[in-house]
C-alpha cells in the first residue's frame, strides 16, 4: 500500500490541482469570483493564488471581451446549458495574451442545488498555428472548381469546401455526418449507399453518378469520386478524400442522344424500314437489324455478309432487274431505286422498295453504296384494292337507275359554300333530267324547279356530315323527284354526292294506297273490340298447331297486354296458350262459317268473347278475329256476391267486437263496483278494505291495458307509432316478457319450459314494443291452455335471423280460422273455448309491430285441442363491442320531493282534480284546485305556486294555451309545469314541450311516475 492509498480522494485531487502545472483548473462562485487557482493556472497566467483568489474572473479577459459582457454571458450559458465553450485570447498578469481552449461547467450538489462554476483550460497556441496552416490549404481547395469533401473511415462527412456549400446552398451543419445523403435524389440513394458500402468493405476507390440537390431547387447530375487514405504506420483506412464534379450538361446530352437513337430505331421499326451499306470493293453488305429481319437474315450474320444472302431472298422474277438497276447505278453514279418481291422463311411474299446512292473516291472508284429499304406490301395491297373498288364504283354508277352527280363547293373561311360546280355524272342523270352536259355547271341549272338553296344545303351537309333528303315537284307538278345530298369524306371535305330518283309512278300509287289505308285505319284503330288478322300453321299431318299474327289493332294490346306481336306466333308471345281455340279456328277456316267462342284464357288471366271469320276463299289460311274482354263483366257478378258476403262478415265481426268490448269493460267494472260497496260497509283499514282496494287496482290496470291496446292499434293503423330502435340483446327482451307473465303462469300452475341459446343474439328494435309482442303471445298461451298445461319459450339463430317460438298444449286453433287469425277483431270460437274473452286485436297488433321491425309472425296448429305454436323471425345484427343500448321507457323508482311544495292542480273533470289533489296532500304538499283554465290563471297569480299539474283537453282555453299564458308572464316563469293528458304520441309530447311544459304524463297517471317527476323537478333550479 502506498501513501496515496491512505489519503482521501479529495486530498489527492487537491495535490493534483496545486502541483500539476499542465492542469489549468479554476473554481468560481455563482457570481464569477475566483475561489480556487491551480498551479497550472499560475504557470499560464503568472498570478499566484493569493493574488487572484477573491477577484472576479473578468481579470483574465481582454478589455474588449469585458466591454462586450463576455464573462457574464459565458457563465449564464454554462448555468443554463450545463457547460459553455471557452476558446479565445485571454490576458496574463504581465499584459501579454495567450490563446486557450476549454470550457466552463456549472457545479451542482446531488440534490441539484447550484453552487458555482469550474473553468478548465489548455494552451491552444499550437492549434491556432495549425488552423492558420489549414486556412492556407482550405484557400487552395476552395479555389478548385470541384466540390471537395472528406469523411472518416465510416463515410461520415467532416469537411466540405465552399464549392460544395455554394452548390447546395446548405449550411455545413446540414451536410456533416451522413447529412449530405439528404441532398441525394431519393431514387439514387440506394445506388449511392450500395457503392459506398462496396468501397468501404474493399477499401477501393469510390466512383458513382448521382443527382445532387442544387441551390436552385433542381437536382443536377454529379460524378462523386472518393479515394481511401491509409495510416502509413498501420496501413489502416483512416479517412476518405473526394470530389463531386458537375456533369449535368454532359449527362443530359448523352441521355438526349440515346433517346434520339431509340426514337430512330422505333421509327424504323414502326415503318418497317431497314438501312444498309454495300462495300462494292470487298463485296460485303452491312445491314441493320430491321433490314435483316425484313429479309429473314439471322442475327449472327449481321457483320459483313455477302450480298448473295439478300439476293437469294428476292423473287426469281425480280432478281434480274434488281441486279441491272444496281449495275446501272454503279456505272452512271446515279441513284439505285427498285420495287420488288422477297420470299420470307415462312413462305410469305412481301413487296419492298429499295433506294441507294453510290459514293465515289476522288479517283472515281466507288467506295460504298448506303441505302434503305421499306416494306410496301400494305401500300401495294391498298393500291390494288383501290383499283378494284374504282372498277366496282364505275360499274355500279353506270348501271343504276338513279341519277348521280358529284359536286365540289367553294368554301369561305367560315366553311360556307359560296358556289359549286358539277364534277361528274352518270348516264341515268341525263335520262332523268333530259340534259347532256353537266360538268362545270351549278346544280340549280340541272333541277330548276327545286326549292333548294343549293349553297345552304351544301354548307349544312359538309359541316354536319348528315344526309339531307327532299322530294321536289317539277314540271308543274307532273313529276316527282326524290333528292338526297351526302358528304364525300370526313370533316373538311368539299365534295358531295347528289342522288336523284324519279318517283312519279310510285308517288301516285302511294297516294291511292294511302287513301285506302286511311279509311281502313280509321275503322281499325277506332274499334273498341280487339281485332287481329292471323294465319294458321299446321303440322305434317295437317293438324292446326299454332297461328301467326299478321296484323293487330291498338285495342288488342289494351285488352291482352301483349306488345310487339306482329309477325310472331302465339307460342312465341304467350306462355302455355290455350290451343283448344286453334282447333275451333281451323273449323271456321274449313267451313267458311263464322265461329263464336266464350272462354277463359289462363295464360292471359282473362275471359274473352271471340268471333272468327275466314279471309279469302277455299285454301286460305288467314282468319279475322274480333274479340272483347268480358272478364270485368263476369267478375262484377262474382264481386257483387263476394261483397255481400264480406259485408255480412264485417257486420258480424263488428257486432261481435262491440259485444266483446262491452263484455270486457263490464268484467272489471263489476268487481270495482262491488269493491266500492265493500269499502263503504267495511271498517276503514280492515283486511276486507285492503283486499277490496287491491282488487280495484288490478281491475283498473286491466282497463288501462285494454285502452292501451286499442290506442296502440290505432297508432299502428294510422302510421303514427314511432319505434325507438337501438341494438338490444334478445335475452333482455325475453327476460322482461317472462317476468311480466310469470304471475299468470304460476296462478294457473303451468309448467314453463325455456329453451334459449346462450350465444348472445342482438337485434335492432324498440325494446319495449318487442317485450309487448312476446308478452302478448305468452299471455295468450296462458289464457288458452287449461290449468297444469305446458308453456314453452325458445329462441335461437337461423341464418341471419333470430327465431322466437312460443308454444303451448292448449285448446289449439282450427285450420279454417288460421288464415284470418291476425285480422282485426278476429275471434276463434271452439267448442272448448275458455272464458277468457279478448277483443281480437292483440294478434293483429303483434303482426303490425313485427312488420314495422322488418320481421314476420307465423302460426302453426294441428287443430282443436292440439295446442299451437307462434314463430317470430327478426333480422339479426352484430352485437356492439360495448354495452348494448337499453331502450326502455320504464318509469324510474318512485321518489318524493324532500320539501313540501305549493301545487296547483287544474282539470275540468272535478273528480279527477279532487282525487289527484288528495293524493298530493297525502304526500305533504299544499294543493290548490282549479276546474278551468281561466280560473287557474287567476289563481296562479294569487298563490304563486311552485308547480302546476295541468290537464290538456279542457274546454275553452286548453292546457297548452294555459301553459303559454303562464310562460309569457314574467312573474310566473319559475313555475314547473307537468302535462296530464290522454294523448301520448311523440307529436303530442313535442306540442307540450313547445308550449313550455317540463314533463308529460299520460292518463291514467301512475302515482309513482307523478311522484318521480315532481321529485325531479323540485331539484331543478
């Protein structure tokens, strides 16, 4: 162990600071006062520690730096950033200057408390000398026209001369390291990276072309070259030195040259043109790829082949004159030109045209014959086709009976014809017009009676390309000529063809036929009965099998619905026609006697009365059919009978419904009246009174249920019901329906079977309405199943649908009643019917609600006493990832206001107002009553209540007007308003909201619901 091991680190550090003269270490207070001054500091600056300690550090800075506030700025930067560089000239004790390099570091305790600074320095005079030498070198490098760079052994750039910075326009900080790669074009970076990696891996020269970002914003091509620099002692790669040279213009020129070569090759290839050069002295022919391909010469024979190979491909009949043409060009110094045929290796014959020019030396010796050859096969074919077409045109033009004239128009700058002249005519033109000379004349001279302005017609035809036709009367109406004018060629053409037809005889015949046809058509089209001319068709045995429509009138289309039948057979226009009629038609054809048929056509779905008569004499196959649709006449009789039956049935259902409704209303009224009598006679608060009250509550609930069903049915029928759809799980609906009907099931001791799949199934539905649907079916199953029966509820998935089934082993449904089961007021009467009644609207309501949900309901029963099964089908949706929206309008748990309120009750039904007031008084509220709106408004101003419960349907001023009057009075604006009404649609609720009500309750009001609304409103400000 040495002595150093026995002293602390702090002591050792103190010895180093005091004795190591090469270590310049100065500690400062937070304000910059010297605290410690090492031996190295004394050696550099000449001050001993006692002389400098306690003085500001600014003592060693130059007067200029002190004047600029450099000492304070340096300390502030170190305090903020942790350290600050310190490379500058400082002042010794004797006034001389020394160039130093170092930094100032902020000192902090472990808890982060700032306590001062430490300044470390070293003599940088040698570095300064080096920098001055380096500046000379940099000046030389910057004078070169190249961009000079250097990089470390890994390719990280550490120097870029001014040419590089001027070229890129980027600061050196953006280029150092690998930053220079950002200036390389994105499409070239992978190639540059690959070249760099290869050069670094092999320690070989780097050379790569790349596009480099210029300060103008464009990328320019540069040649990047780099040389590896090795350590002379170790031989290791230590850095790279290189240049970037702008080669953009050279690169673009080369690209343009290559592009021009490619375009030339493409043009030669597209035009089937080959080039060649013949050396007559060596008798060697140099041909390009296109000529070799044209003559079928293999690619490997492309250099210096004998002309014999090409002459061998020439058609034997053409070889002689081709050789002669070559010799003549050599002898005369003229141009070689020849069109000839060649054989291809495939055996095909092509036509080519070759041209060449002999070039001679100064002594007259032929040096070479460069030339080209082009495939003219298509041209020769086109010329031949043109010749054939011209012959056909002349033959047709001279043989037709119509006169034809070719005219040429003189057009102005806007394309309007200023004049025209006939260029050519055919012989028929002379026969029609009686003229013999046409060329150079205007067509107005040819057809003098024509109303045409020929220049206007020619302008139109030449501009649009559409043919103009006209019929002209000439020779004072004794002759008719049909004139057609058509453009020859496409847009910009100046020639047109004029065609004349003498239609005098045809026009006269057409006029006669038109008169006859007009008479016939007037009768034909005005007939109310259907009329058709048909032609029977027979098989080989002579039996009639079908007929074809030759002519039909509009009434046939109207009566049969058949369209476009003319020319078609009966089998072609009617599926499974009644061919019995065809046999009867044949009888009329055979005898010549008219036949009348009245029969039903299943194919056309109608009854027809048909009269048939033969057209023509014996042997004719044509018949005239006159027929009328008598379906309506026959249906009217049947409809009258059915209407009488339906009216009787509707009348019966109405009587049954009214009787049932009266019965259903009397049923709960009887126990209500009896309960009232019992409550009158029994002591208050006795068990008898309590039981009577419970009975009354149940019976009133039953009445409310009946009224709700009637209102729901009315809303659905009128389309006013609004579904509040939301994603809901099927299990939730079924659970609520089971909960609602469980007391009835238990009361009748039924066995309830539940078969519901555990897999979650979701539908888009109004939850309350779907609970109503399932509850209705379960209630019916309970009602119409004798005690101790079996009720089952199952649910599952069938494809994209949810399927719910409610089944029982009850009284069943007769097959005759099942089609009408879902009709309004439908009642099923069986010999074993239980005395549970019903209005006959529940299943109709269920069916309508299912249809509004996009679903369906189906009933199945084997008959009386065999139970029944109802099946609901609804489209499934994907269950949401989060919680399913619960769509319920269930009344919240009853709550009471925490303070007594002054409440005004307004209803023109005195009993209703009094009873509601008593209930609210029992809850501890102070209640005032009014029996009309006018009195209520006066009383509201007198008592200034906290809350008012208003009936809507009052006589005179109704509840809505009363609410508006209250809201318009600033002194009453604070009153909370609750509407109590028998109207409960969404529109009714919207009306009360607009009138200023805070809540809306439908009659009969559930007291718990009223309490909940009062509790909610009394907490609102």
